[in-house]
């Protein structure tokens, strides 16, 4: 066996996984080239701070509302066909922003282009569960998370360059044009590479009996998964309260504290964040697949918690770079957390259970993003310290209540 083949097997890179990762890069690049600059774009189009809060709230609310139907559709019609539908939805959103350059169109288009990440996530997690054995699931999720960081790192950098060349309005629109093109390429690759498959024991009858009511799915969750859900919700409050205003803090509000950074410099900060995450994914995945997952999840919650605190005390580009390194380290145990959700889900219902989890979490967390706008109007310190307090509570809760799965770990189907 060649070294390349052994490396691919070690990283869980089967053909279907490679196809899924290709889609993640292409559609993610189209999304991330513009998404991080949407608050600046909204202000350029005449919107105010509350519109930024609405956009941030929509990111969480739509992520919540799309998660369950995304998971249900993936379990119902299969991953391959569901991803095709999800890609078309994203392309529609890109084109709406391009063709209608007013801030209201951005809010409306968000219902489409913000859908892809949320609606496709349960399907991608289900694909990993179907293709890889449980002893490689954290590695599979880590490769997904790692590859997602490629567009997260390069997208803002390229988007910042677009803004530098064409300005805040046209630069963002041109980024969405590129996104629509990459979405089309993603559809072509998806049809070629992804092999549709279901795990052993999942029959047509199992699919027909899928639960359509997310409340019943929520009640069916075991206590360990519900404990993780509570802690994760509090941690996402910590993340989302300041999320939409991080770019404003760095590029505009910094006028009150330090010289603001440029759009390109903010792209560099985002690249630093993503590079940090990439460096920890594979070694942490290797260790987490061979030991209890809880300590890794606790550590990632710690990094989520301290980011808003470090950000507040960052009054220069160098200190902002340190803050974004901390932000990158919050990915330390994120793939482990996702793999933990899959491990605690019933066989054949991973996508629907995953979708229910995210529906519940993000519906609640959307309130934090909306509230973040009002906290920001009181003052950046109020916003960031409130986020920090939520993180402390969530971390302590999971440290006390969280559990790792125990017992036998049967293998998943060995798909190509």
C-alpha cells in the first residue's frame, strides 16, 4: 500500500468524503468572501446598527429553522440529492444580492445564502457516519471542519481585496458573483464523486417511519446529549452576542480606542484564526478517537469563553492577532463535539437527530444575536462582558454534567 493511500485511509478520505469536502470548499468560499463584510456592506447601503443585529439574529434563527428539515430531507431522500437541493438554494441567495443592490435585498437574500451551512450540516455529518467506522468519525468530522476553514481563511482575505479594489458596495457584489459560479461547479463535482449509501440495517421502512415532529425527537434524546445541548447553547450565547460586531470593533469602533484596521488587515486576522484551527484539528482528532471526548469539549468551551474578554483588551493589531489566535483555538474540540452528537444519535437517524439538536440550540441562540445589537448600543464593554459571563456558565455546566459515550462502538458501513 502506498504512503499516499495509507495517509488517505488515516484521514478518512474515501471518495464520497472527498466529494463532500470539495463542495464545502467551493460553496463555502462563495459564502465567506462576502459574509464577514456584510455588516460593512449594510452600513454602506444606508442600514443602521439594528439591521446588523437583525442579520446576526437571522444567521442563528435560519440556522435553527433549516437544521431539522435539512436533516430530515437527508435521511429521507439521501445525502446526494439533498445536497443538490441545498446548493441551488445558496446560488439563489447569491444572485439576489447581486441583482438587487439595496440593504433590504441583503436581508431577504440571507434566507437563501445563509441556509447552506445550516441545512447541509446534518447531511454531511450523516455522510461521515455512513462512510466511516465510529473509531474514525472524529477524524472525519475534523477533516470536514479543517476543510471548512480553507474558505473561512481565504474567503475574507479575497473579499477584503475585492473591497480594496472595487469599494465596499461593488466589492461585496462581485464576491457574490464569484460565489454563484463556484456553486455551479460544486453541483457538478457532487454528482460525480459522491456515492449514495445508507448504513447497514437501515431499510425503506426505517426511512418511512422517520419522525416528522422535532419536539418528539428532542424528547427521545438521552440525558448525555441533552446536557451537551444545554452547555452548547450557553457557549453559543457567548459566541453570538458579539459575533456580528467583531468586524465593527476592529474596523470602525476602534476609533474610540485605537487606530482601526483595514478590510485587508481584518482578512489577515481571519486567516490567522483559521490557520490556528487547522493546526490543531488532526492531532486532536487522533487523540479524541482513542480516548474520552469530554475533556476535549471542555477545552473548546474554555476558548470560546475567553475570546470576548481578550478581544476587549486588544487595542492594537498585534493584540487583535492574539485574540484571533484564541478564537482559532476554540475549534480545539469542535469536531469532537459534533462526533459526540453523532455517537449519541440512533442509527439511521443521525441527520434528523443532528438537525433537531441544532434547531433547538440555534432557535434559542438567535435571541442572543438580536440582543447583541442592543447590548452594543449600550457599549462594547457591556456586549463583550455579557458574552464572557455566558461562556463561564456554559463551561461549568458541561464540566459537571457532560458525559462521553461508553460501551461497544460498532463500525459504520464501509462505503467508497
